[in-house]
């Protein structure tokens, strides 16, 4: 017979049984690979604060997309870096926008690969904020919600027309999910899904991404439209609102420091929950591994499994290609 403690010990000590009774599995199908695309040709520029990650031109992006697909990763998410930026982010929705060209090229080369596009203005504005700037009631510059939503709709439609399977608004403007859903349906694109950055916290973990996307704010910060990091109930309200407006997938960002938010969201809502294993989380593990302080493969698989265990169905991670290979 034996005590419950003895039984658990037996299960742990036998490698085959240990694997058979494992409660949480991480699979390549759970992963989405973020990629950065810019103009030019034969561009493959490493991002200094994110070793092993690159800015690609459309031609080299297609090569990378093929590599990602060959590794077994089913989806990528694209972030665009335009040649020119302006105050209103007009290159976010131009018909020849770099992301639109990239979507067309990837879908032609890898038709089965799911292509997600980031829908936001921070990469496209010369001020680095996620929307249109207007004076607030105190006379200070701030992001205007309603005029920003109008531009985000144009951006989402441009990406969808280019062939994106999923559009992912990451700006945290109120009402943008409903406006995008309405526009997609009215334009004959009802099958394009929306993955909403629903609980996106104002976080210190985003620093390296701003290098990658060349989008640091030129004044202030993003705390007026991203969430305050101590708040969980607010996150649940934001997620609920996005689902009511038509989101198909909801996201919590960042991941490692917000596992409790992922858990609550996965238990409360009957919708897939995604989590973004963000640039700062990537950079700090890479830095420690480069110094021999951590075993990168072991730590990464542990971290990604923890995100999955917390309840995330989909994980956006810069390790997607490596993790998929490690899992085979």
C-alpha cells in the first residue's frame, strides 16, 4: 500500500511514470514567434539588447518565416518599422506599408503559417506613443482615445486585406476591439480573428522591445493608457469588455510577473488566453545565460511551462523557434 507520500515518490523516481503523469505539457503548437520587419533588402540586423533577434527586410523575413515553420511553430506576429515616421503614424495603414508587404510575401511563401499582425501606432509615430497626440484638459500632450481608434481601424483593415489571419490591437485604447470587429465584418473580412492585448500593463520589462521597434516615447510614458501593475480586478474588467466587443483571443502582457493574472483570466473566461513573454524577460535570461549563470534551455522550458501551467493557451515568445526544436 504505502502512504500518499511514498506513492508520489515512486511516481517521481521512475522517469517513464514521471512523464506519463505530468500535469502540464508545453507544445510547439502553443507558441507564436514575434518578428520585426523593415524596408530594404537583404537586411538581417541584430538587436543589441536582444541577442539572437533581428530586424528583417521582407526578403530575409520570408527566409526566417520558412525556418520558423520548419521548426514546427505554427504562427508568427509581425511588427513593422517604417522608413519614415510622422505624428499620425500614416505608414501604419498605407497600402504599401512594410507590414502589408511582409504579410503578402509570407503568405505566398508559407500559406499554412498563421500570420498575426500587431496593430498599434507606436512603431509608426515620430513621438513613439501608441496614438494620436492632442492636448488634454491640463493643456499637456496626451494620447486621444477616439481619434486613435479611427486610425487603428484603418491599420487593421490594411493588414487584413493584405492577408493577415489575425489582427492584434496592442494600444489599449477603449473601444478599439468593437470598432475593428465592426469594420472587418462590414468589409467582407469576418473570418479575420482579433487577438486583443486586453490586459497590457505599464511595465519596465518592455525596454528592449523599444530598441527592436525603434519606438521609445519622446516625452512622458504610456501609463495613461496602459494598466497599473498592481491591479488584477481591473484586468478582468478590461478582458471582459474586449470579449463583449468581439475579441476572439485575449492577452496578458507581460507574462512572468503576471502569472496570477493569466490564471484568473483562464479560469474566469471561456476564451483562449494568450501571454506575451516579453523582451525584458528574454533579455535578462539571455544575459545570465551568456555569463554561464543559468542553463538557457532548462530555464526557458521551465518558464514557458509555467506560463502554460498558469493557463495561457498561446505564448508569444522570442524563444519560439528554439523551444519548438528543444521539445522535439
